[in-house]
């Protein structure tokens, strides 16, 4: 399906849910001691609104990143959970849980809008001194704000919202798992690159350890210091440097313990020969 149509559909339903939450809040605030089932309804719509907003952002991000996940990947196993869905996915480009969720929210909105319209028709001079800037619900009396649905019907709508919420959570998880799958595939590709590098490095090591390489390394073998030492000993003249043994520094060092003696000279002074 076209990801743009899915994103737009979810955003539209999320906006509707947010509006319904605001109206329900104003209704409960105006009547104060409203029925408990209406408050539960408000809480469920509020939670659903948050899930829809999260799902809309995620689908939009997928679209911007150029993701091409199919609807089957995202919706696998979800349609069967949404008992309120009346949209055939073969006919519509939008998953069935989206219009089903919208239909349930519309049912609540119609009730709340009817209250607002009734409040809007009330003259300003009949508001018992209340400010006209307050919500339209506050203009009505408790009798006028009586919830039109039975407790059973209200709870039925609440349960429908819970099903829609569960379906949206599954869709959200499916999208997040798709993102995780992409990360794992990227990691797999990186591991393959590392494996190729390791294989290339092994071939290079094999090359350095070849017979021809060993022969070249032997030809470049380091100089043996023993030959240099023997040559310097032959050039040494008996008695040269004995004056050092008469210096106070040498005597102090000789009779001391755990001491060092540093003898230095300019290049060519004969340090190597004396050593």
C-alpha cells in the first residue's frame, strides 16, 4: 500500500482521538460527578491517542527513510484481533483497524458535539454569571449534561477502544521489529565485510611467511655486534684511559654501593674503544 495514505489515515485518527479526549475532559470537568464508566472511557481514549501518535510518527519515519515494508509484513495477524473492523483490506488501501477505530471515536464525538451545540445555543445572559470564554459544557445544567448512553453501552464502547488499542500496539511492534530487522541485516553485512578483511589479512600473512620471503629476510638479517666488539678490542692500546681510575668520581663510585657512574665525551673521543 501507499505509505503516505497509511500515514495520513493514522494521523487523522490520532487527531480525532485527541479532540475526543479534550471534549471528554471538558465534559467531566463540567459535570464533576459524572458516571465512572464515562471517566474510564476518557482514560481509554487518552491512552489510544498516545499509541496512535506514536504509530503515526513511526510510520512517517519509515516513509522518510524510504522503507518499503509491505502491508502484509506490518499487518500479519492483526486484522483478526480487531473485531470491530468492517473494512475489507482487499478493497481499501487502509488497514481495517484504522477505520474501525475512527468509527468508534466518531460515535463518542457525536455525543459530545451534541452537548457543545446545545451549550452554544444558550444566550450569554443566561449563563448564571459564568464567563463565555469557558467551555460550552459549562453553560449546561447537570440535567442537560446527562450521559445519553446506558452503562452497558458505554462499557461496550470502552472495550472496543481497548481492542483498537491492542491492535495499534501490535502494529507499532510490527513496525519496530521491521526496523530491528533492518539493523540486524546491516550488522550481518558488516560482519561479512569484517570476515572478508580477515580473510585478506590471512592471505597477506601467508605471503610474508612464504619461502621466498624468509630468504629475503635472512639476507636483510641484523648486524652481529660481536664482530664490531672484536674489531674495537684489536685497536685498543694498553694503558689508555687508566687516568680515569685515579679520579675522585671513580673512587667514590668504586667504594660506594647502589651508585651509577656516567662517563661521557664528544664523538670520536674513544668511548667505544675504552668500553
